[in-house]
C-alpha cells in the first residue's frame, strides 16, 4: 500500500467530518459511476482507491 498517501487521505476525511451537507453544491460532487474500483483488491485498498479520486477539496 505504499502508493497511497495515508496522511493526505486522513486529512481529507478529517475535513469532511465538519462539512454541513446544506453547504454542498451538487455540481461539486463527483459522479460515482465514473469511479472505477478493482473488486479483486482487498477491501481496504478498494476504499483508498475510492477516496483518492474524489474532489473533497471543492466541498470543504
């Protein structure tokens, strides 16, 4: 799992904890169907593969 920047992902998740959903604009949210996940990977890697491409910085 060396290819993942765990500190950066932890920071993204921490910022998201404080997001008020009323402040989120629909156009700032990724279309989930465009995110591809390899089902052959272990579950923790699939979660990381989902978190990496999403645009959390626009939301928070």
